C-alpha cells in the first residue's frame, strides 16, 4: 500500500510538477494511476448493502398515495431533514420520493464533518440546530443511535490574521452557547500529540463539534418522520412535474409524475442534490448550481490517532477527519473538476480519484500530521457535490413557480433546511439564474476560496461583468489560472481588494473618511444605478400598495414615502421608498402609461430580486389586478447629498429646489442638463440631497454636468462604503444586515413606518399588534465605543456580564469619530426588552475575545433631531 509521500513522489515522477496556474487539461486524467485505485466509503454500514438486489426491479417500496400535502424529491441528507422538519411542524401527508435508496446520492460518501462555527450568524444557528437534532433529538425520538461522534474540532491558524478570524468566531459562538477555546501551539500539541505545531500561530478548539454518520442519520430522520405520519417511498424516480395555470394566470405545482403513477400535490421540495437542476427543468424552474467532484482519501491505521478531534487546516486547504483509528484527508483545490454530464444512473457511485488534482493536498496534510508521510492510503472517496455561486444553499420557494421549493446546493455543508417562504435563493437576479458562465465562474471561485479567511470587505472577482451600470468598467475572471486560463498578472481591482484583507482599519479607511467628510461638509455624488426600480400600476395598485406597504403611501401624487414590506409573521422583507405617481395616458422611460393608481419603487440593488419576488407573490396571493414592471436596467440613479447639494443641483436642474417648492419626501419630473429625470428629495445618509432617476443614456451626461457644476463646491465621488458609514452614523437601517426577514419593524425601531394608528389592514399587521401587546422580546440597539477599534459585525454584546446578543452591523462614523455597532439584544431571563432595560445596562462589545466598553443609544448620536435632511445646518 503506497504512503501519502510515495503518492506525491509518484506524481512527481510520472507528471513533472508545474505551476498550479497551468491547471488541468494539459495532461490526461491519471485515474487509477495513483498509489491506490481502491474506492470505498469508510462506513461500517451503508444503505447500499441494506438493499436486496431485486428490490429496485420490483418498483416502489410502498404504493404511491394519490395525493400529498407536500412531495419531497430526493432521499439524501437534505430530503430526510426536510421531511422530518415538515412532520415536526405538524404538516400531515408529506411524502418523500427517492429514485433509488435513501442516501444513494452524495450523502452516502460524505465525510460527515460538522463544524459549528462559521462567519455567519444564520449558518451558526442552522448548524447548532443540526447538531442538536443529530446528537440528541433524533435519538430521544426514535431510540436509534444516529452514529454521531463527538470528537471535537480543531481549526489551525498559521498566521495571526487566521487566528484573528477564529477569535471572531469564538466571540460569536458565545452568543449561541458554542464553547470554544483558543489554544497556543503547546496546548495544541498536548491535545493532539501527532500534530506538527512548529509553524502554528495557534488553534481554535471546539469540543462539541463532531462527525455525522450518513446512514444512521438518514435512517433516524426517516423513522422519526414516518412515526409522525410522513411517508418515505424508495425506488421511485420522479419523471415529471405537472404544472397548472390558475384563473389569475399564475403557474402552480399540480402533481408529481413517476413511472408508477402520479401524486397530486400543490407543493414540491426539490432536494435532489446535484440532480436538482434536472428536477427543476422538469418544472421550468432554474436552479443555479453546478456539480463538482470533491474527494478525500482514507488512510491505513495510525497509532495514537484514536479520539483525536477533526482538523481543518484552512491555510493548507485540507481537512483531517478522524476515521476510527485512521484519518480521512480531503481539501479544496483551485482546479476542481466539474461534473459536466450529471448522470441519472449514478447511485451509490464514486469516481476514480484524479491524483493530479488531489496531490496538492498531500504536502499540507503531511506537514500538519507528519506520521502521514509513512502511512498508507487504504481507499479513495471521490463523489459529486453541488456548489452555488455564493457558497450558500438554495432554499425557499422558486420565483418562477408557486409551490416549487428548493432545498439544495449545500456546498459541502449539510445543514438542516430552513423552511421559509422567503427563499434565500431570491438573492440572485433572475437574469443570472440560468446564466451558465456566471454560475460556473462564481461557483468555482466560491469552491476555491472555501477555506480562505473571510474578510469583512471581500468581494468576488468572478462574474463581475454580467450586469453593469452606466458608469462601469470590467476584467474577465481567470479561474485562478486553472483549466488553461492565464492568471491575470495584474488585476487592479483584485490588488485593491487585497489591501482590504484585514481585521484592522484597512488602508481604504482614509479614502472612505475623505468621502464621508466631504459629504458632510460639502457634497458627494453617489452612483446608485444598481438599485432596483419598479413600477406598480393598475386598477388595484392602490389596494395592493395599502396591503403591501407598512406605511401609508396613499398620499397625493408627488409624495415619496420610506416604508417597509412585511411577511405574515411581521418580519421585514424589505425597506424601500415609494413615490406616488400622477396618472398618465402616455408612456415615457420615466413612467409607464397606466389607469388607476401608480407607484414608483426604489429598492437596494442587492435586495432587488428579493423585493420583486416578494411583491409578485403577494399580488398573486391576493389576486390584485395590477402590474409590476421592472425598469432597473432602463433607469440609472445618481444622487447628490450634502449641504452644498442644493447649490450644485440648482445649476443643473431646471426646477426651483427651495424647501417650499421642493420639500423633503417629494419627487418631480424635471430637466437636468437637457435630460428629463425624476428628482426625488431624499437622503440615505442623513443630509440635504436629491436622487436623480434617469434613463440609462442620460446618466453619463447628467453626471458630467453635476461634476462640472460641483467642482467649485467641493463635490466628490463617493462609493458604497461611504454610504455604509454615513448611513450607520445616521442610524439608518440596511436590509439584510440590521434589518432582516426575521426582524420586525417594532424590534428594529421602525415603528414610525407602520400605519398602526390607522385602521387600514396590511400584511404583517396582526403579527405586529400581537407583538406590541405582548411586549418586544428583542430590540435593536446602537452602540458607540470610546476606544478606536474596528468592528464589522458578529461581535458579542454583553450587558451586566451576560451575553445578550451580537452585532449585526458595524462601521466607523467619521463625523462623530467613533465606531458604531448595531445589534438586537434580549433579556436572558426571557422577558420583554423595555426601554428601561436597554438604558439601565452596562455594556461591553466583545471583539476577538477582548471586550470594549460601549454606550447604548436608542436614537442616533448624529443629528438626532433630523435637521440636516431638512436643509437646516
Ligand atoms: C467527498 C465529500 C465529502 C463531504 N464532506 C462533508 C462534510 O464533511 N460535512 C458536510 O456537512 N458535508 C460534506 N459533504 C457534502 C454533503 O455530503 C452534501 O452536502 C449532502 O450529502 C448533500 O445531500 P443532498 O440531500 O442535498 O443530496 P444527495 O445526497 O445527493 O441526495 C439527493 C437525492 O436525490 C435523489 N434523486 C435525484 N433525482 C431524483 C428524482 N428524479 N427522483 C427521485 N429522487 C431523485 C438522488 O437519488 C439522491 O439520493 C461532502 C461531500 C462530498 C462529495
């Protein structure tokens, strides 16, 4: 049996080493030519053996019901989790259809590692829940042992930055009760004697991490779900999804078809893993994921490895999983192999390992656990896994088809699904969800960077040129030099981005400072063309607006209102501005022709698709006769903000901009440098200012006219990082950060956007009224720090010595010259969080394990009386 070192040498001899930049494709696949060609999963029991050979030929494991409340497609980890959670939520009559046997897709060969700490509060919560289900709940419910092994997890830091990242995770973990410890190299050696710690900066040890067993977990999930009335049917491939169009013209799921009959159902959950794309196609739903080969090798016995924690050496991009008295060694490469033609016949299957690709992990693994150099490789495990463009799963209802939900694309992290109607996949613009180049590039980058340090201001380099604004410039993605691409020698944006890779104040801190102070002192121009711009028009648009928007937008034409849109739980699906339009029979680029009522909606760019999907869903549910028109690509948006904005704009706009003629929160069609634009007097940074919404071809000439007029007034260009800083300084919320679908506007301090004093019903109203009557259990609180220390979000909030929440959003405010942080706090005793509770606490914020004294604010410390937006300086 060859050792890992021999594998490396063998590769060097047969394939001369070359720069990873040259990539694969220059040489044929060397499958089977490596040190071992034996393929097998390292589990004592799999459900493959549990199948009697003739069962598949006999057809479905149970007769199909004629109807089902929900049909879950796919019996892997996600399908079983989904069925279990549906049953637990009390959904009766749910059915899971699996083409082959449970686990036969990716799940059977998973490494099964569960690491609870991630740089995302949502994922930490999901993983903590997953661990609870797998390690405790399932066993209590079914009496079956899921095979959970709690051997702990150890993250390796070879640099100070990496250890800083771990310390951030440690602080966040405290909010969710996840124990973790930063260890010195010496302490690490004592815990893991076989480890080389000489090049270590430190480690993070999470004692309650562990390993899941795929067969045991899925069997227990299925057992628990069926005990609650759900059905699991194996050997039953889904061959089609029947769709009906309702009286309102809306496409809805009607039935699931199989070779053995069909099941009528209004609801399908696509948990088909790498086959989810094909299942989506059956229903005309785009599923933006790609299949890639992911691999680990299983070693021979290693003396002394028993009971060691699993290891993630991020800097070497490898993981070492305890496998009884051996290790499984895997990792993430810069040149992973795409599985181009996803085969329908791939059940309990494995690929030959491509040693050429895998070899890059060997040196890192041997460096970390030197005994591996002399350890043989018993078998290889290389299987398909699905990856998404932002390395986050696809969950929730598909925008194209009502009743069709996604639960797929788990990027090597099989978490419990979050069953929500506000699907996270709505984050991708619908023009991109079947754009194969965009999906491929972004998924590749997400895979290759899976183990990179997650810096607060990082951005993808892939897929940057798919949707561009009127003032944009681009460089193609180079796939890190893999697949025959030439790596960029100089990528100006990549270089600038690299300078941002810091947990301290990055070099651009001073650039952002200049932009912010110029905006507060004179004026700044912002290109916000990426915003979503929609028209809601038609006979029922007034009724729809009353129902959709929490604020009263039924004001006279010419008014603009800041409002939220809520879900039925009272959670905030969006915050946006709504401008009431005067009816007009003539269409123009700035307004469609319409009868009845009309509104112009401006929403943040990153949330545009989410807003679009939410509004369409509500219009369909309530059968409102109105149209939602997306003009985001046709219109640009340039905004001038600051004390000098009026003087600058007065030179460019043919309109009286005085307070009497053009008050705050109003809009008008006006000429700017000869071009018709919609000017809206609003501010997202807390200054006197206007937004100019203009047809795309007009944006550049209008912008140039503004720059010319602004030169003598000190007008500067400013970017979205300045918007982030200025808006947090003013206490404005950002949807997706300090305002999300699980936060109510009452909790977020946005009660003023809710027409609760009126009797007009609106979506979410009942939930808000209930919440108000019962008292708020959480409240968004702003904090300032005296010490100049950077914060980015995820820091723990301590009140009187107890953790009460974590920071959702933080930034530096340059005018107040302080770090600001916002987070929801709760009372550890479970009681309501009153204003007195907030005011009476002593607070500290914990960043990387160190606490800093903080002052709580319920009102923004900057311009608390809102004078500046009214032009009062
Ligand atoms: C080598 C490797 C190591 C990994 N290690 C880890 C790890 O350590 N930790 C971790 O969390 N994750 C890990 N993962 C990822 C994890 O295993 C997957 O995310 C997870 O198993 C995916 O589960 P799934 O249910 O989405 O997909 P699958 O398990 O593939 O399930 C999909 C199911 O759908 C069925 N199906 C497809 N089409 C149809 C149809 N038309 N009708 C009916 N049924 C259909 C398939 O037969 C299949 O059973 C690893 C993955 C790989 C490849």
